[in-house]
């Protein structure tokens, strides 16, 4: 049975899609158009009561929150496709650490930048340039720590590609693409090499061709 | 060898401490006083480059981010103390889902309330009553969804206590204690029963007696 992914052409659903691609899991994307309020439809809210995307349905199993879904598939299909948690419990601990850093240090300023730069006109407000600047400064500090880390290991959790790296793909693609802030990556030698590596994985090259990133 | 927990008498370190207690793991708390800037000390920044607490050291293994640390110990000592991930991969998926909900839906408004209500005077600013009200409304909506969920299962991820419940303890204790907003829990029958259950676990009763919650 093919996994159903309910989601939009946005970053969080792509986090799940690239994970499924790394694990060679077939899926069907079921569009949920947030701009039409489909995520607030009572039928959808039964799947995801907070009204966020994505949600997966795998047989009669339903799961939401993109970072929970990628952990679920990395665990369920441990030996299929790319190993995404490392090999030992200690490596997995570091994968979890960097997944948390992505969620709590990296994504919040970048998310605000993406909303302000890319979605403000669709959402009907004027971008706040001071806020964008403030978030860019916060993100720069985070990337300086990444630069230091990536000078000692090829990937975030060690010398192996993992969920921690994968989870950065969708929002970083916004940063280097439509946000026109590729210099934030390119100016940092090790971050730049890491980004070249992970963003050129076949799994991501396929997903990033979807319309929003063009 | 005893696990070292670097942290303050704040919520995130207590998330780790209650997990270690559930797993019957001995630990030593090494105080890091944020009010004195000890978290920005160069020696500490070598352990945790973002300057947050807590960090653990377990032999020569170092790990930070409280939710990564609790996952690490729940995995490493699976069969010691309380089972905190459920029994199956599907149960574990739901534990991960509700851990993510805690981190992304529940904690953010509550964290802002705690800073505004409890720490503003120490930090030298006047609490913003409109912001507190706005956060209370957001949190109320989240708790309404919890109420619905907890009407169908005893705990968040199912009929078993897990990391998902445990992760709520420290900040909810602020809410019902010093924030004086216990009514937000008590007014919701199933949330209230859940809170009575989890907050009376011996592991948490010991931790909550630490000074800050009095």
C-alpha cells in the first residue's frame, strides 16, 4: 500500500518527501491548499487537529509533525535505503541533538525571514525590513557555529549523512533560492561544502524541482 | 560513572532530571548560573556552543538539547526503569508526534508567559499584559485539543506514560504554580486528570520540590 502524504508545496511536507525518497518508499501526495483554508476543513482537522501540514496515512496508521514522521520512517525501515540515524546509540543521540538544533536554533529565524520575504505579499502585509535584518543576524550566528562544527565532521552528527542534515534541506533551499541570500552559505567554507553535498543528493534534486523553489 | 548534568534550576534541566529519575540513573547536577552569565563562559561554550542548558556528560560522551538527551536515555536504557517510548514502532511514532506538539505548539506560548510573568522583574522589564493574554488564548486552544485527545486515551501517545507526557512536566508546573493559572488545567476534565496523574509520579514529586517551583 502506498503511503499517503497530505501536504502542500511547502517546506515541511518536503522534509517528509525527501525522507521517503531516501528510504525508497513509494508515496502519493494529496494536496491540501492552505491558501484556500483546506487545512481548516473539519475532515482535515480530524487527521491533524492543529490544522498544520503534513500528515501521513500508512494503512490505518496516521501520523503528523514532519520531524516525527521522518523519525518514524527512519526507524521502521532502518535497513532499507539510506541509514538515517547512524549506527550506534551514541550516533543516534547526536542525530537527535542536531535535529533539535535545526528545530529550535536554525529554523525559527529562517522561518520568519521566509514569511517576510516570500509570503508577505500573498498574505497581504508589507515586509518588515528591521525584522528581516534581525533574523539574518541571528541566523548568521547559528551558521558560525555550524561552520565550526562542520570543520571537524563532514555532516552535522558525524561523518555520516543523517536525518539531522536532511531536515535542513527545505528551508535552506528557500534561503539560497528565492530569498536570494545564498551568500550566507557560500561565505562559510565548511557550511558551503556541506550544502553542496546534501543539496545534490538525488533524493533532494528531484524534490527541489517542484514549482515553489524555481 | 555518574552522569553529569550541567544546568540551572530551570525547566529544561528538570526535563532531563525527571527522565533520569524514571530510568533509575544516578546523576550529579553541576550548576550553571545563567544570571551570572556562566553559560557564556568559554569553557562552557566548548560543551554547548549555543550557550543553552542543559548538557550531559556521560563518560566521554557529551550531549545537549534536553529533548535529545531524554530520547538518548530512553533508548539506551530501554529495559531499565519506566519504558518511555511505548512498545511498538507505531507507539514510538505517536510519542514522537506528541513530543513535537509539546515543543512546537504547547511550549512556545507558555514559555513567553513564564518569561513575562516570572522572570520580567529579574530581567528588568515590565510584563506586557497584552502579550500574556494573547499567549494564554493560544495555549487555551492547544489545551482544548489536548482535552479532546485525552478523552480517548489516558496519556498523550496512548494508554501508556511516555516521554511525550514527561516532557510537559516542567513548564506545566510553572503554569499551575507561580504563574497562578491552574484554572487552565483544572477547567478541562481530562487534562486535569492527566495532570494529576503525571505530576504525582514519584520522579516528578522529588524534582518539583526544588526551590524554583515553591
